C-alpha cells in the first residue's frame, strides 16, 4: 500500500490525537450548560505531571466564572474546561519532574482559569509546583475538597503569625475556608472562637474544636467582652469579608492581625487606624494566574498533608454525591447555600 503526503499527515494527526472526555462550557452565563464532549488528552510538558482525575470539588469562584465569564479578568477563553481542585493518580511525568513518580496519588488546585485547563475532565496536565502527595488517610473525594480552601486558610493564618496561646476568631467557621481555618488555628495551639448563623453551623463549629458564637443572637461587643474581657482577639480570620470586615475591626485587639478573603469594597479604615491593625488580603489564585511563586502552593499542600495525617484536620463534605455528568447539579447545590460542607464531583469515569 502506498501513502501520499496528505495521507501520511492524516495518519500522524490520528496518532497524535488521543481523546478524553470532558465537560465543556461553550458560553458563559447563568443559563449556560456544560456539555459532555471529546477533546484532546493533554500531554505533560517538562515541569508537568499527567493526572487521571478521580474527584474534583466545586468552589464559589468556579460558579462565578461560569456565571460572569469575561467580566472576570481570569476567566478562560471558550470553549472552556472549568474546575480547579482535584485528586487523582499520576500517569506520566515531564522530563524535568523529579518530585513525583508514576502511580503517586496527588491533589492540588491547578486549573480552570486563565490559560490553565480545568478538572472537569478525565485528565489534567498539572504544573508539579501546584500539587502535592495526597494524604494517605483521606479518600480521593475528601482530598479533592481541600486544596483551594486549605491553601487559603493556611496562607492567611501564616501571614497573620498565629501562635500558641493566642485568642483567634474565625468568621464563617462552618464554610469552606472557615472550617479549615479553625482546625488549623487549633493545630497551631490557639484558643479558637468562630461565628456561625444557626444551630447546624454552631454545632459543626463546636465539633471541630472551636467555641461557637451565633452572630445572629450575640453582638460583637457582647462576645468580645464575654470571651476576651473586652480586650479583643489577637488574630481574626474573616472568611466572610466584605462589610463584615467592620465586625472584624471591632472584634480585634490593639495591634491585632486580620486576614480576609473578601475585600472587594470601599471601607472606612478609621477603626483599623486607631487600633493599629494589620490587614492581610488572601488571594490564593495569584500563583496560578500570574505564574508567581507557584512552589508556595506545593509547600503549603505538603504541610496540609502532614497535618491531615496527624488527624488534626479533616474536610467536611456535603452529603450529596455527584458524577462528572451531574456538574450542573453540583454547581446548583453550591449556589443554593443549602448544603453543609464541600460539594465534590467524583467517579470521573465513563
């Protein structure tokens, strides 16, 4: 049999194109729909690892990208594969990767924005600096729930210099970032308090080892007097942010440290000025968007693995389970705010 140059080129294309299944977004907006499609399986570049994804969790920023699209500067071009968090098994490694081997179980937050393809797919080729080995005592589903929220919580507490014996207040302690932050503050030896908005929230906060404060029934002045003799908390981790930052300022001690994940607002800093407060804005997407200090994510995730394996940190998962083809339901569940714990998409097989 003889082949023309055209036929040879076609054969080479077929050899090079290895398909995988993914949930593709072809337009942005709240009415947009993810479509099960076939796309090219990624191949790892020199500093990447190819991971077969077992589970991927949903974060608020994922739903924001889907709903707002290019109104957000870091939304990927269409057609897009969204999803940031994942856990899975390494199937191939780039030429310059020395810290991982084929068969390693890993987790990380490494895609779904800017030019980084996401995790709502069978495979991801992930920057090895954005991942770490999965905790041995967690399932893939549990591990996939941690990267974004754990990195965010750890970075804020680390920058605030949390140490043993301090009184630490975590706003939103039953939420994604908050429930990790209060466990980490406990791990660092702090005396931890946390706000929640109802019985389910306060019960979870107590179960995770913090003193619960129902912000609907207790004023800031009341609980500052009750728990700190009016002196204020030495560290406040505000995972609610926005206008709640005023509550953080009011709850803080003189020269206290405040970390927040939401500071997109105009705010009167008078209270912060007269108390001499230090404000740390945590925006954990920076290494992914700007390729800036990505090794920090590897370092933090490795530390998170260590803490999890001591039994001092465990993710709380929503009771509902979702397969990859049910991504719409998973996004709706998170947006509804009816669940408790992280929403995870698993069973990423077809």
